[in-house]
């Protein structure tokens, strides 16, 4: 099995080395990651300048390449330069990617980019630091990551998955994305010269709904959310088409011809 490993924290993140080490128990691993941090880059691609693909050798026994681009760029180059990639893993991000934060996530974008190429994608995230304020203990997390991969690498029915791991998990559970609340906040402040500025930052949410990714993580469970790439609001489409009929009627169901054939 060919496993491409990407991230958005950059090639030097301890999280990507930890993920590559666990992944190497399941198949051949190649790391392709941004040369500098690209957190919150979401699904940006670099279309206005050329990209470079350079060897990195700091992860023992793992072939690694660094790209001067975004997480999505890394996956595009990774898939282009390594034929027949079976799966793309992204992470382990230093910081959780839950609920509406998924929209900003470069970690998830790398996995999404893989699915656009027909390759399964799994994003993995964990809190940014342990209770001591230092990097997470990835050695302690490794058996949990291995358990997640044992399930998700054997069952290929889900094409795109978002996994979040507490640093000391008490178990795992299937979840849905929390979409009711948004944790983004604009916080005004002053620079050292007294001039006003703003931080667009993240504030913890106060309420969570049962069954969601946020809810599971709050309770110490590893959260696994299968995701869909189709953003269409189907009830909204039906309602609008009925209330405002346009020049051509919408086709209710996707035709066989445009449906993806993933059986190969
Ligand atoms: Mn990140």
C-alpha cells in the first residue's frame, strides 16, 4: 500500500513525523509537506508561480519532500510524482479541526485534495500541546492512531474522513460535524505603539450537541467523521426550484454517467 503523508504545519512538525512512523507499519510511506507552516490555508492552490519539490532528510527511515506551496499543492505534487498512491493521510495537526473550523483547515484540505484526485483522504488532528504546554506526547498517541488506521485502511467505503484525537483518549466514536456554532472571533487590541489592530482568532464554544465531533472530543473520545464533498443543499434546491421555476428544470438525481466509479 502506498501512503502519501501531508500536513499544513510544515515538513518540520513533530506531528507529521509521528504520523509517518505509524503509517509505515501499514505500507510504503512518502511524506510531502509545505516547507513552512500553512495552517488555516484551507484549500488554496498556488496557480501564479511554479512550485519546487525538494528532498528533505530529517525524518529517519522515511522518504520526505518539501514543497514551497500549500497543503493542497503538496498533495497534487505528491500524487503526480508517485504513481498509484492508495491513500493520503494528513497530519497529525497540532490543533484540533472540529465543527466549522473544518472550513479553514489546511490539514483537511490536503485530504480533500486527495479525494479530488480519486485517492482516499484522512485528516488527523490533536490538541496543539499537552498539559505541560509542550508538544503532544506522540509516542503515547501512536497506539491510538494505529487503531484508527487499522479500521480506516481496511474499510475503504468512506472516501474522506476527519479524525480528531484527544491526547489521552478513553475510546473512539463515529460523529457528525458540529455546524450550529462557529468559534471564530475578531478580537480588537493595540500594538506596542498604541495603534489599533485586530486578531481573527478562535474562542472555545460553550455548547455542543450530542453526536458531534466537538461533543465527542469534550468527552475524551477520538472523533471520526465521514465527510462528503457535495456541498449542495438538496432540500434548498427542491424548495427554490418549486418556488422559482427557471428556464430549465433541475435534474432531480445525478445521472449514472456523472457518478464516480470507485470500484477499480
Ligand atoms: Mn496546522
